C-alpha cells in the first residue's frame, strides 16, 4: 500500500459505527487529568472535585491519581477487578488482559453489546505489534500521532492468542498509545490493557471522576481520580488492515491531518 492511496482512502473511506464495531474499534475514548489531592474521599467529595481514596457507593474506592493510587490500581487489576482511569481524551475503564471473564465484565459494566471490540492501551508503541501486524500506514500514523488520541485497528497476528470477545469476533485488534502517564504506567506493569470509555453505552463520555461514579457507581472496584480531563473528544479510529486506510470513527485528530500523515 502506498501512503498516497491510504491518504485518499482516509478522506473518502469513512465507515459507519457498525463497521467500526466489526473492525474491533473501541466505542469510547480516554483522557488526562489535573493534579488530584491525596487522601480519601466519598462519592460526594469526588463530585465536589477533590480527588482521593476511600469508600464510595457500596464500598467503591476513589483514589488520587498519584504513585500510591496507581499502585492500588495495579493491585486491583491483578486481582481481577475493574478500574476507572484518566487518559488523554476521556475517562476509561480497564481490566487486566489475563483476567478470566474480565472483558465480559467491561461489557456488563457499560451495558454494551458484546459484538463491539475493545481496544488495548499501550505503554509503548512496540507493544502494538505483539498482537497486530505492522503496516506502512500503521507505522506512518503511529509516528505522527503517538502518543496521542489515535486508535489503530490492525490485523490480529495469527500466532498470538487473543480473546475473541476483545476483538468483537473480527480478525483485528484496536491499539492506542495514550499521551497520559497513568494508563501507560499500568500497561508497563501489567501489559496492554483492554480499555473502553467509562460511561454507560450511549451516554455522554465521562470527563472527571464524579461523572464516572454517577454513571457506573458500584459496578467498579476502584476509580483513579485525576481531575478533569484535558481532552473531551474520544480518539480517532483508523483501520490500517487493508490496502487503503479507512477512518472508522472521527475523533480528536482531524481527517485532513490523518490524510497528510499518510501521504508522508
């Protein structure tokens, strides 16, 4: 595939939401937060914008997004729990990839149909190619926009086992390297994290911990409170599996910038 062909496709070949789902594209985004205060907080304190740790509804822990909070999140993820976290776009919810039934639990928390794929958040770009095939278009877009609000849909490697539910039944996998220290730190410790937006399916994206708690509440085990996200729009999703790249979801990166990067 030439980059110029991919660039033309990026302009013309946009897909429907159904196509995005069948290609393994995530239906939500991710985000960055401001500095949170240390300590513990109830749901009401989180709603007032004070990050912390402590019991929320039905014992949900809300913890500051600092070193101690990230350590707590890693422990919860290792134990099979669901964690809400800030990224560079909107808040997301994550599980460890190796957790039995973990991805199914993400669907249940969001009340989302299981045929939609879930993306992996990465610690570094090379993690993407542990699970998906590298293409010229993928390399060009990753170089231009990673870390950042771009999800690439790669053809899944046939020599690496991935849960079918992660891929939404498609032969593809969505990957993203966020421009936020928290998800990258968790992925560095645990490996790429299956992550989807921290909202009920069809509801507005959550831009702070209070919005996460209001929508998902005690369906979660822990919330990392990083304050309000600096982004408010989910990632752009681009399918780079074929001869021509296709934009599956318009997002934080404008279409013309995608086309320009593909042209090189």
